[in-house]
C-alpha cells in the first residue's frame, strides 16, 4: 500500500516562500511521475507541477518562474519550492504519484498566503 505524506504547509505573507515535501512509502516510486496539485475553496483541483521519472519538470503557467519541483528517488521524496507567493496560491496542496496503471494521492497540506 503506497502512502504519500505531505509536510511544509502553513501561513505565509505575500512575497514569502514555502517548501513542501512529500514522503512516499510502501513502494519504490522512482519510475512514477510525481506531482503537486492544489485545490482552492470552491474550485477544482489543479496541477501545480509534475516531474517525470527522468527528472523532467512541467509547471502550470501560473507558477512558472516562482516554483521548482524536485525529486530524490533514493529517498522516495518530491519537494516543491515556492517563492514570491501570492494570495491566489492559497489552497490545499496534494502530492500525487502515477504511472499507467496506478495513481496515489496524499492527504494534503494547507497553504495560506495572507497578510
């Protein structure tokens, strides 16, 4: 049973930074595409960033230049460094792991950007 556990969320002022971490257990996810999604109140869950098993990232246009996704296959972790945070970045951030057969989600971590 794969488990994804997110950490690093919290309250930050506009312009601040946060680093989210996702630790996976239960299986070797080195061949999975890993990603971060977010969901704001009243809105659908949306992609923030993904990184494939080769380490190639893709970002939503809304976070390009402000976020960096990285993974450590040896540790089974994926991180999201978020800089220059905006109020519209507020939401619950979810870690995701998927391949052509399976897809797993974490329980989410709250990020609130507010002064």
